[in-house]
């Protein structure tokens, strides 16, 4: 974000990062709430490392 000089663009990127953080927190809470099996929960939390389509989404 250091390369971006326009204040409007920097504000937009900051907002986008905030929204991504909210989504990440929500997905974590959903997994914690609905998945009771610890092995399944661990596998899902590591999906960005082991599932190719999730890894691409995480990039």
C-alpha cells in the first residue's frame, strides 16, 4: 500500500483490509461454533495450506 499515493485509494485499500479481517474473524467463529471434532476443525483451519482452490483464494 506504500506505492499508492492517492488518499482516496489508500482509504479504499484500508477499508478493504478491514472487511477482509472481519470475514476472517467470522469464518473462524463459524468453525469454532459448528465444528466440534478437533481433527476436522484443524483440517479446516489449515485448508489454505492443503486445498488448492482455498490456497488460490487466500493469495
